[in-house]
C-alpha cells in the first residue's frame, strides 16, 4: 500500500472518530483525531450533517455558481402514501416513474378497472397485492392506513365521482386538470372535501416547474418594466377517433379543456389577476370523424384589469408547439416547450447599453410530477393549503365556459373572480411556494 493511500485512509478514519464535525470537514478548521497529533485537513467532499441533510462547503471559486445541496429525501416510512386512481397513459408514462424522484411522497396503492394491468404495475413498483383495488372498492381503500392521499388520474367526466368517493374515504385528494367537466361539479368537489376535512389540490404541474416559475418571477418583479401583452399557445395532433379525449361526456370538450387550459391557467398564474372579459373563436373541420363531438382549435383573448392583453390558442390539428411569450415595456421573455413535460428553454431579451441582449438563464430542470407530488405531501404533513386548490380549478372551468359562450355568440363575455373570494393577487391560490422548492 502506498503512503498516499495510507494517508487518505488515516484522514477519513480521523474524521469519523471526530464525529464529522464542521471543522473536520473543511468548513474552516483542521481535522483532528480523537487523540494523537493533528491530522491533515480532510477533503471538502466528505460532507457534514446539519439538521436532516448532509451539506458540503462550496468548492467553487467566485467565477462559478455554487452547486446546489444534495437531495435530502425523507425516509420511505415517513413519506406520504399515495394511491394512484387510474392506470392510463399518464400514470404509467409519467406519474408512477416520478415517485422515483419524489422526496416526500411514495406510491402505496393502485386503483384500476383492469386487474391484470394493475397486478403487473403493482409488482413493478413494489405495491402489495392487497393494496390493489377496483373502482368499486373504495371501502377497502378507506381501511388502508398507509394511504393518506389519492391522485385522481381518470377521464375528466368521472373526476367528480372519484373525488367525492375519496373524500368520503377520508383521504386527501390530488386531482388531474381539468378539475371536472362543469363548474357545478367542481363546486360539489370543493364542498365534499371541505366537509370531510381533507385537502383538495389540482395538478397544475407547470405552476411548480422551475422555468415557468422564473417567468412568473420576472414578470412580477418589474425588472424589465410592466407586462403589456402575452402570447400563449399549446397545440398537438390527435389521430385516434376512439380516444376518450374526443368524447364530450368524458372530456367535457376538445383541445380547450385538455391542452388549452395550460394557456389559460398559465396566463392567470403569471399575472395573479383574473380577466375582465373574453373573446373567442372556434374552428373545427367538417366531416372529420375525430371531431364529431368536440372542437379542434380555439383562439381566445383575455383582457385583464392591469391593461394586459393575452392572446391564447390551442389546437388538436397542428404540429406540436407549446410556447409562452411575455412582452414588457423593457424586454421580452420567450419560454419554449412551456407546457411540455420536459425540454423548457427560456430566453430573455432586453436593452443593454446601445444594443439588445438576449440571455438564456441556466436553470436546473426538475420532474414536474415529482414536484407537485412533494408539494401535496408537504401540505398533508404540515397541514397547509395547496398552492393550486380546488378554487383554482373552479375558476378555470368558469372561464372556459365563458370562452365557449364568446365563441358561440361572437360577442365579448364579461367575467371576473368567482364569488366568495377576496380581491387581490392570487386570490384563488394558496400560499406562495418557497424559493428552490
């Protein structure tokens, strides 16, 4: 064994004997063994425990940004247990894999109308066979103490019944968007959860995503002047006529409630205001079997109390495009892939001296589904109101109803804040998110 290897081992053993104190770990002091002569300084990469996480000193010089702290996940036994209700494409492709990146949530149960699929999925994610339920087995799920919350990932038209069943079972509820098919259904869901004293959160994942949050911060900070206009578009193609999203009873509508809601909710979340009026148009190809019941494309304009005008569009008939552009008196923000699951890129253009500068902030991408799962878990653990509660989902349903009305009549529709909520910024939302979360 070389002298260097012996020395390295002696350093680490000395650090262990000293209890991994801050001084022994390169936080400003020298490493010292429990007895004997002083040991050489311990490498900064060893780390030290502070509270419930391991931390390291910043090893970078002033020319580089300091690295983020390492993850500090809760022990699995202390995380909030979720039951996933509905094992369709979104659950299997995005939500269940996201638990691998979650720090405060874990999957402990599944509910599905397909027993064989549920059995296979349970085995893949370590869910006990006895914690797999059919849609008619809410009483069994109620009796499972490991389930603290349920995530409703079924078609929109059955959200109401699922949420009412979950509330009756005494479980907190995270429900996919759109919250329901109608505002009246949403009001029932809010009332049921309030009566059962359980939390209700709507899964507006973009409000937790780092790039979208940065656009909100920039817009509200006034750093580049006042926001004047916003452009939001969310479009994609659809091919299978039998897909449930093309059936009005299950989806409530076409492109608008499925993907156009991201534009509507994104603009509202960005400003924190509610629109005063809406204008809209709908275009649907005649004779296309895909669109016998629902619309293909919608364009709508929102006018806000601050004077901001938002031009929004959504379509099931265009090449995938998901963008958000904010125009201010002193700059513009362009967020590409704004409403996608991943791949966001932000560009900020502004005047710098005698020229226009275009910056691309470097942000750390994070799994949006893991972020919203952890937020819901934290609300359960700390008894907090979610950032995106039922009132947030209800307001979007009221506004989408107004968009359909404006398109039908060809006239502007006056709207505002839903009743029984105070005026002001973010009236339909819970407490602001902490930085870095």
